[in-house]
């Protein structure tokens, strides 16, 4: 499918962002040995993308926070992207 340049760039940015977040989640979920204990943690990540979410810093933070709560509801060790208009 042929995408207009701005849409193609936005799709590519989302893809790269998703790959990066997946790597962060993988790293965060790796067990850590502390003395005789193995510690396991997980992360919930919420992301919004600028300029797709054309807003000021406060709104960007609020949107990322909303996405993070959706990630927490979905279960451990996952992420959600905030999409404007959804």
C-alpha cells in the first residue's frame, strides 16, 4: 500500500517506537540476583508520540499516563500507545 509521506513517516515512527519499547520491557523483566534472592519485576509503559499528538507538554504527559493505565489494565509487562481520537 502506498502511504503519503507524512503518514508513512508516522507509521515508521510507531514501528520503531514499538520495537524500542519491546526491548525495554524485555530488559526490565530480566531476573536480578540480589544476594540469595532472585528478584523479578515487570513494567507498564504508556507512550504518546509528538507531533502526532500535537499538544503541549502537560497534555503529552496526560496522554502517556492514560496509555500507561491501559497497559496496567492489560496485564503485566506490556505497553500501550496513545492514539489521538480514540
